[in-house]
């Protein structure tokens, strides 16, 4: 059976849950990323290959690649991550499925005609116009529900609760600049601890927990930008494994492909 090609825009943690599931389901996945990805959960993100050259999550390896290297990497059972060449990817490989997994919460710059089947995650993507299917990403009863007409729930601007903590667990940049720190993802931190600095301004933990996310220090930051998160559950192993939300969204995406791909390709 011919393995269908899937283009995934974005290589962050939730996108990586989708990438992993589709790879395991024997689709040929190619990832489109930007030069300086802004994901914070880098230890569970295939997009981290942009910085590391090669990066593995749960036993599957992604490699920063040129267009000429994509097929060879598929033959090696690896995931190619191509930087700033999405239009060229579309032209060269004519993917059967396009997935916007950036969760940008912004109006998309594409329509559903970008591929035979297009799938979008989260708010502001209109099913039936910019995508064939939209996946609900808001935690709660409807998480991972498939939407065929209209939009997902509006952005609440409130992070999901973990042991009762929401906004307290998110780390934001106190200034414009780059992150300076000696801490690594997976380290235990305490409320009131200075975790690093941006332009001389301290980044301070509000709660005790594990530093689960930490933006790459080469990323140019703006004041208020999310740069990390703290997990109060005190389990460093969670920094190395795909989350429950990610697995749920990945299941929704796979369901959408299995429902709609044959229909869209005739």
C-alpha cells in the first residue's frame, strides 16, 4: 500500500504528538518549521531538530533536512524537518494532507485548497473555508472533537489547570531580549527562585515544580511572551514524554484522516 505524504506545519509539543502517531500509523510525515522555533517544551518537540540537527522523542528521530534529503530520511524511518521552505515542500511532494499544528490562534494564511485534505488545530481556523476539518484544542468535554463547519472554541487566554495552578505555572519574558540562564528543562525549581534573566530583568518562579518548558536562548523575545512553564506534579519524566492532551489531539487528527482522506482524493 502506498504511504500517503502528510505535511505538518509546526514541530512543537502538541504537533509532535500528531507527528509521532502518524509516523507510527505508517504515513510519510514531513515537518515545516521556522528558523527560530518558539516552542518551550523542547524536550518533547521534533522541531527541536532545527536547533540540535537531530532529535528523538519517544524513540522516533527527526532530522533537520534539505528538500533533497527528505526521501532518504523516510527510507531510514526518520522524520525530515525542513526550515522556511513550505511552498517548495508543497510543490515538490504534493502532500495528501496538510495539518496546521502551530496553534497560533490567528487567522490562517491558507485555504482548504492547500492540499486534498487540510486539518487545522484550535481557534480562528474556519472549517469549510480554511480547512476541511478543525480539531478542538480547548481542554474539557469537547477536547479533540472534529469540527466540519465553523470554528473551535475561542481562546480563553487561561492555561489548563494543573493541581489547581493555571497562569501561575506559565513563565513570561519580563523584557525584550534573549533568555540567559543556567537551568535545563527537567530541573526542580522553587517559588521565588530566579530562573534566569532577559535584558537584566529576572524571570521568577511563582510555584514549586519541575521546569517542564524553557525556550531556546537564541530566540528573540518580546515582553510578555511565553518562555517556559513549571509543572507542579514534581515528575521530571513528564518532560520526556508526550502529554495526555497531545495524544488526544493526535487521535482526533488520525480520525479525521481516516474519515476524510479517501473522500477528498476521490
